[in-house]
C-alpha cells in the first residue's frame, strides 16, 4: 500500500500509473492484492455467520465462497485494487438533536465513489491504451472488502473490526476495482492495537464480543440502520443520542484521535447532506415517504427509510427526556401509519413522563397488538 502523495513519479509501469491516477481521482490510499480467494476472511465470516451475529442482514448471509472470492464476481479477475477515501469531517458538534455517524453527514458515498471509480478506470484505459474489464463497487457487492483492503496493505484489523491504517486511522470508505490486469500486489497490511482495549470498553451495548468480532444484534449501527423492525426495549436506553449509526468505537481509538485525516471530498461536507445532527421535532413530523425523500434523497439516511429514522428519533427523544418533542411524539402516536413508529413514540412518551392521558387515549383507539403492548408498558413507567 502506498500513502498517495508519499511516492515519487518514476517509470511508467501499470502499477505506478494506477497510483498516480488514483491520487488524481482523490483517493487517499491505494493497494493491490491478487484476485485469489480471501481464505482467512472467509473463515472469519463463516464463524460469524454461524454464531448468528450477522442478525438478519441477508447480504452478509450469502455463501462464504461467493463473498470471499473475487473471481465469482468477475471471471476474468486478476487483481483487486483496494482504495480508500477519508470521510472524516471533524469533531461531532455539541448541541441538541439526534446524532448521525460521521460517514453519513454528506452525500451518499455509494454514488459518489462509484462515479470516481468509473473515472479512474477510464483514465487507466486511456493511459494504458487497453480496455480494462473491471467491476467497481463500494459496500455494494458482497466481497469481503475489508479483508481485501487488509490483503492490499491498506491497514490491519482493529479490535473494533475496522481496518486501521497507521497513517490515517479508520474513518475511511473502502472501494474496490476488480480488474483483469496483472498488477504487482502489496504486502498484507500490518499493525497492532497493542494492549489497547478502549473500543471494547467504550461500546455502550457490549457488542464487541471478542477482538474484531462485533455482534450486529447488539450494535447501534445495525440497530439504527439495517434493522427493519423495532429496537429491542432493553437496548433502547443504550442507543443514547444516536439517530443514525454510531461512531463510539472509532472515536475512542487512539489512531483516530491522533491521525484522522480530514476528507478532501466536498461531497462529504455536511452542507451536502443531513449533517451531524437531526432536529428531532422536525423529523418526527415527516408523515409520508415523499416528504422524507425530498429531505434525505441522495444521502445514506434513506437506507432505514422514513419509519426507521422516525423510530430512531423516538428512541433518542425518550433517552434525552426531550420534553419539547412531546407534541411531535403524540402526533406520531396517533397519526403515523407505521406501527413501529407508533410503538416507539409510546415508549418515548413513557420515558419522558406526564403524558398518561394521551397514552390512555391511544390505547383505546390502537388496533395493533405490538403497539398496544408498548403503550401498556409506557403507562406503567
Ligand atoms: S458502532 Fe457503536 S455499538 Fe457498534 S460496536 Fe462500535 S461502539 Fe459498539
Ligand atoms: S480503540 Fe484500541 S483496541 Fe480498539 S481498534 Fe483502536 S487501537 Fe484497537
């Protein structure tokens, strides 16, 4: 792996052309590994799947042979180019509202990075004077992207399961270009957490079960983004202020504290997306998908959809005992079409307290068993 910018332009072999072009395309790191199966990562994935820790994430449950073999994604694959781009926008500002994980403050990285990957391929084709068969993706095709990144020398696996780079920490997206070119591979990434266990101690839900092993069923990132159902009641208080994702195990990491590199991509600027915090009262009043799309289209926040984001905002409002959100929560309780939103609004009102009349009124009109149960629980708080 080369930290782009640290190397000198020398002879023009394909590998060096790649590095120069990747730098011009704005990537922070680039490395190469062969397109052979990622056996070690595959084994780790198999264990994780078998343990049930992948929860209901269908795309992570697909056969290991598919997830860990670049040639299953592209038959002619010879090399995997692993690239990274920092999304680090700076510190999370204090203030009211539900927190958004840093990677999601700006535009949706899928679209943004894919555009640049295609540009990179095109520029390589032009310079090498040959057509390149390539598949480009970031967090979209179920290759073990982190394993490929480690093989390509971009970093090592931290105890928080992130790929950590000795020079820029772990606040970066990983993108891959599977190509039919033979490119000189890198040494595998090395580095160590040493005696540090800060992420494991700081995780509010105890989701990091062992070094590098995160139980998605407990992880706030999963619970607030991929999870389509309710957030288990016993975990809601632990979600704290997080309305979308969670950065805690990266925030406490010494590599990020000292080495995080600010993003150079304007697309990830908070002004181009949802920003660092959601206004709870405002979001809790989004009643239809059209309005939700108007507000969040083109950002990662569309992933859990309207009901997922409102569910999360209910939980944050309850945790923060956010009294000014009560009228919006009552509206959710009576008017929202999603039983999940109505149920979580009831829970939040129970946490904040003093809304027995509204809850009893909702109990009389509510027809969904799960929501009724939430209201009953809220009434005895
Ligand atoms: S993202 Fe948050 S909840 Fe998930 S493992 Fe890290 S600290 Fe724990
Ligand atoms: S916080 Fe410490 S243990 Fe966790 S990933 Fe960072 S260096 Fe490793």
